[in-house]
């Protein structure tokens, strides 16, 4: 299954896009900031699976910095 993420700060636009997607027969859900952070962390872990073992306190800032570096 393929997915698309669309970012907007306007709640009305988010709701409109969700409604359009549903009318077209697509499943749609609104992600919270925490959901997006979890996805980013999972992606960073997947991309850097060979990295040395880091403690949780070291890993969180490291993975957050990866997205900002691109």
C-alpha cells in the first residue's frame, strides 16, 4: 500500500483534504505531532540500523537531528 503525507497548519484545510480523500474512497486519518515524530524516529532507526548502540537519552536527540540535517 502506498501513502501520501500532506502538511498544513490550517485545520480547515486538513479537514477538507480528509473529506475529499474519503469521498474518493481512500482511507484518511489526521496524524498528531507525536504520530509524525514516531514515524520520523522509525524511519531514522531503519536508515541507521548499523549505528553503534546508543542509550535512549543519546538516541532521541540524534534521530531528531537527522531530519534537520537533510
